[in-house]
């Protein structure tokens, strides 16, 4: 198997969110079969869903991996749990110490019960699209859409760079 380029969305709004992201990035980079290739700037953003929670810090990481998509997802869950994340379907958009989303897995389209790639929210969320653009401004999705077109449809006035 050849290495696959993947993009991972990172978010945190509990504890020290920036430190949580730095720690998660270090742990992702230390995962067997994963090579960290880059990290976007960090951005502050308003929370999705309930607004009675702290603002988020978001970023996107680019990795190359020999892991399959589901194995990479499981590795991301390990990183989340190491940061105190408990996945609770009742708190879909609630506060969290760490949220990791597999945004893209090469040019593959994956649609299973536990994984959808490309992530369906990329073009709807400025806190994902803008950091992804930092790393891959000419990105074309597997369906032929361009990230640049998605970004132009977003105002991005709900976030600002921290780094």
C-alpha cells in the first residue's frame, strides 16, 4: 500500500484549547504508520450549536499514512480519549476537550455507518474550510468540487487566526 495523504480537523474548547491541540498533534505525529506533514494556523471560532459554551480553537493537520481509513479513525479516537474526550451522542455539539475529524482520506469516498469521507461539513464550516485552505489552497475534492469555491461561499467572519 502506498502512503495516503489525509487531512484531520482538530477542535477544542475546554481546558487550554491551544495546548490541547498541540498535544493532540504531537500524539498524532507519534502514531505508528502516520507521518505529520503540516498544520494550519490555529483559529478561534464561535461554537456550533449551543452558544452557552466557550469559543473553540480549530486547526487542520495534514498527514501521510499507511493506515486504512477506519484504522486511522480508531487511532484518532485513541488520541481523543487520551485528552479526556467522551463521545456522547446526546451532546452532539457540546463542549469538548478535543474533537478530531477525518476530513479527507486521499481521493477516496468512504460511506459507512461510522465514517463519511470527505467529511460532509467541510464546505459548510469556515473553521474547517479556512484551515484546510491554509494547507491545500488548490485542493479538489473527490467529487470534483474545489475547496476554493467552497471557501468563497463562506463569510469566514466568525473566526480569526491565533497563530
